[in-house]
C-alpha cells in the first residue's frame, strides 16, 4: 500500500463514521417521537371534561389550554367575565344573556367574582375589573380579552374573532 491508498482509506473511514453518526442521531430523534406518551405531545389533552353548566356564576376550573382544547374539539366558545362590584356583575349578566340569545349552544359563559382567583384570570393577567377572556376554536387567533369599560358588542366581537367559522352566525358577526 502506498501513501495515497492510506489517505483514501482514511477519508473513507471518516466518511463512514460521520454517516453512521448522522444516521444514529436521526434514529434516536425519531424513536423519541414515536415512543412519547400521548399526554406529552403538544396539543393533546387527557380526560378534559365539558363543564356541567353552559351559563354559570362560577369559574369553569379549566386552564387556557384545556378551554382551547374543548373549544376546538367541541366547536364552542368560552367567555369568562370577571367583576368586582354588584353593579358590574349585573352588567356582565346582561352581556351573558345577550350572548346566549344570539349564539345559543355555541357559547359557554361564566360570570365570576374577582375574589374567586380563577386559574384563567391569573394566567391571562386580567387586573382591572370588569374584565373578560374569550377562548375559541380558531387556531390562528384562539383568545381575546379586555378590561375596564366594555359593552356587549365588544365581547361579542371577541367571540366572533375567536370563531373558526361563522357559519350560521355570519349575519350577527358582520353586524358588530
């Protein structure tokens, strides 16, 4: 064997070692994706149950990811409204009634006292009362929120913005 043959074999061995390294890395990466339990994969929830009531005066006790998961799988919209005074509560109850009248079974609405420390209120950072958080089935724009002075049309606009499809609500959403 001459010197050129040794160089060729050296390059060949280094090339094979690099190829095997990349192949092993790809196999390792792929196997970790395949063996992962379903609960650890993003976008999947385990045993998330629908709230018992569609219109309630208590929090839904679901975090934002759980509400979005249910919104997408059930094609619904969650509206979480928070108040600090009885006057604000009455205003939010009127908004809830308006949403129920216009959107019916499509919306789940909770009117919650700020003192209840709702998971969602804390997570989304609602500080000023009254406040609201809407979580819908739209993948591109799943949430809307507002604080301070707002009215029924602003909350309804948030609902329409977070809907994946307006379908039978197109006339209502376009009128806002």
